[in-house]
């Protein structure tokens, strides 16, 4: 389902956040929207994904405590703030 990129440097948590966490959150968002009956669960996620890479939309950043952070993140997730969910 996703291509998990192996860690080359075991202390490089930012690599995991940027490469793997974002991809996993992309797939989870698809599934949560699909399961909730959101009709555009594919298109809406891909619209956001494109904005992350071409329109400089920031990923959501979380620290080791799973709280939103502006510091170096432990996890990055797709930004779902623009989704209109019922």
C-alpha cells in the first residue's frame, strides 16, 4: 500500500517524519474519509497532497508528546484543516 523508506542514519528522526509519516497519514486520511462516507475521499486528499509539494502548504508538525509543535517535529501529517467533514 505504501513504500516504507528505510532509515539510513538511526538518529535521523526528521527523515522518518518527512518520508514515512507523511505517506502513512496520506493513506490513513483516505481510509478515514472513505469509511465516513466522504464522496471525494480520493480527490480531496490528493488535492491537499499536491498543495504540500507545489503550493508550500505545511504538513502538521507533532513532537514526541504527540502535541502540535513549531520545534523540530517527531511526526509530520497531512494538513486536513481544509477538509469539510460532516
